[in-house]
């Protein structure tokens, strides 16, 4: 299968570049071994871009981001740029990417690798084999709804308010992402809202239920109240496959689900835009959940697996390369099963390795798997 997949790599700041070096090795490996050609471009983002160009992302890089099949980002920020004006702060680069590419669907998987089952605070039997995906609406809802503000009532009492607001198309498009993804996974979607106490929640439920019945009758569908969902995630998380929810509840539930796995250095994410009806393509940004880890940056200590798993998500969701995504994820399982650990996931009896050593072990595992 010869293909030309275009990819923009933005290593960013702190541990971003050292981690991304390991991902580049995996990309090179795939070029060599899997008859897939990645057309890779690389650019600065965040503080590194501010230092070079006085802005957190350049127009030229944005233009490239608009045209490639997918963007892979390390992380941005760090104390060095604490005093930079707000509009040029490192996060502004990330926010511009999300906004200009209209990345409305945030995908946050929570996967528990067998070898790391003890890293969670939950009992092994509750989380062993966990593999769920939270699909969070990212560009609307109460974080953006108008009106918002603080005002004063005629009697002098101050009050503050935000508006939870969703249009039908906004709900429909995030629901469709969830159903489509479920079809590539275990074919189950749970939609979480507060339809018992919120008008917007009742409306959300109505719209998603309608789409489920009319367009995705083959997908097993259920509604769940968001507070019950939070409890069920701790009680029996394996009951879920895909959870779709709004911006606010998604913010909370995705962090809760992430912590079921117990390790920041292992968590990937993706943010997807709408499918272009003519080209069939969609904008997509893949990035680890963790930040730039300034405390260990430049010391060859960072865990590259969250970014590698983000790359695997890219193979799966942007390039439809499920087999290759599986291969990368299996290589991750293998190195963990061999007892190799970076500092953040280290436990007694395992072998502490550097970022570089972890990268080399991954390539060896890929070689073994592909032999
Ligand atoms: P962080 O995720 O960078 O680090 C939190 C802790 O986890 C640190 O002790 C760090 O050493 C450790 N850690 C994180 N990732 C690791 C990895 N891959 N391997 C090993 N250890 C890892 O969060 P923070 O300290 O709150 O933020 C540091 C900087 O990163 C800040 O400037 C923040 O704004 C930025 N940040 C950026 C993003 C992003 O780019 N998406 C996300 C979060 C934080």
C-alpha cells in the first residue's frame, strides 16, 4: 500500500523536542518497513517560536497546518515565557491551531496497559483491560456561550453568569464523530448530559437519540446522566466504549477517566475538525495530554509513550491505518511487559530507562512484531 501522508510536526517546548525525536525514529521505521511514505514538515510552535519570530505560531506554519493531513504536537510553555504578553504566550499557538482549524471534537482515550495496572489507584480487577474513549465537544457550550459576565441587581446584589448554549448542528456533528468512532471500536456509545435539570441537557439527549435511531441503528446506544457517568467511571469503567458529552462535562469526565490509568506520561489525545464534503478530509491535531515538564526537560528522562500513542491515534483516525496503529500500540505493550520504565512510571523491580533507551527499545519491539 503506497501512500503519501502529509504530516506537520510541531515539537514545541520543554520535553517536546526530545520526545518528538523518538517519534521521528518510528516514522522513519514505518517509511522503511511498512511501505508508507510520510511527507513530514517540521516547524516551531509555542515559546520556541516566540523566541525566533516574536509570535507563538507563524502565519506560514498555520498555512501548512491548513493543508496537511494531520498535525502532531509535542507540548508548549514553560517558566521562561511567563512574562510574555498574553497574545504571544506559548499557549496562544495551540489555541490558534484549535480555533483556525475548527477542531470541535476532542478525543481522550483511557487505556490501561496490563503492565501498568498497578499504577492506578483503582483495584486491578476494575481497570485491567480498560479501553474507553471520551469524545468531548470542544468549541461551544458554557465556556463560550453568551451572555456571560458579572453584573449588579437593582438591590445592589452582585451576580455572575455563564450561558450553556448548543445549536442542533453542533450537537449533531459531535454525536456523529462518536458514532463513527464507535463503529471502528466496540460499537457502543453512551451520551452523557444533565437532561433531568438542564434544558440544554434535555435537548442534547433528544438530538443525539434521534441521530442514534435514524442514522446509527447498528450502534448500541444509551443515555446517561453526567453525574451518574462520573460514578460509573469509578465503579465499573469497562462498561463504556465511547462516551460523548459536552464541553464542560467532557472537561471533567476526560480528566477523571485519564486518572483511571494513573499516568500522565501515557495519555494521548486527538482533536478533529469537520469532514470537508468535497475532499473527504478533516483537520486533525494529535498531542499528548501532558505539558512540557520543565523539571525534567533536556535530561533525557521524559516518557515518549504519550506522544507515540498520539501518533498511533493519527494512524488510526487520520490515515485509516488501523493495522499499523495496532502495531505501534503492541510495541508499547511489549516494552512495558519487558519491564522498561521511564521515571514517571517506574516501580520497584522494573528497569529505569532514558527517553533515548525507551525509543530504541520501541524500534526493537517494532522489528520483532513486524518480523
Ligand atoms: P506537565 O504535564 O508538564 O508536568 C506535570 C508533572 O508530570 C511534572 O512533574 C512532569 O515532570 C511530569 N511529566 C509530564 N509529562 C511527562 C512525561 N512525558 N514524562 C515524564 N514525566 C512527565 O504539567 P505542568 O508542570 O503543570 O506544566 C508545565 C508547562 O507545560 C507549563 O508551562 C504549562 O502551561 C505547560 N502545559 C502545556 C500543555 C500543552 O502543551 N498541551 C499541557 C499542559 C501543560
